[in-house]
């Protein structure tokens, strides 16, 4: 079964290939997705990596707090977004 990993505090210069290479040291990477701002297209400094459960746990333990491009990465298991999460884009019908 695959596990989704949150990767935060990425340098804005980080590429999907660079993140994939970092995580592949711990096992097969199924998917890498770096998040960009919808309006500007600029990187937002975080993304997600999908790996098999055991390998994901190894990668999380090994990479959390490590340096990439001068920034300490925040790496943990991604949490499902709940419905109605409070963000700037939340719309209200009044």
C-alpha cells in the first residue's frame, strides 16, 4: 500500500526530479508533486511524495530536518484535508 508524504520548507528552486532523487535513496517513489500558486505559478515551497508504506516511514525518519538548498525540510505523513478547511479560497453563500 502507498503512503503520501508531506514535504515542507522546500527551497523555491527545488525540482520534482531533485525531490524524487532525494527520496529514491529509501525506495521506489511512485509520484512527486510540487505545489505552485494558482495565480502566479510560483512554487509554494511544499509538495507531496508517494511511496510504499515501509519505505515511506524510513524516508520520513531519515529526511525530516535534513538540509536541502539551505533549508531544513519538514517531512511527515500527509494528513487528509478535511472538508470545510479554513483557507483563503473558502467561499461562503450568504
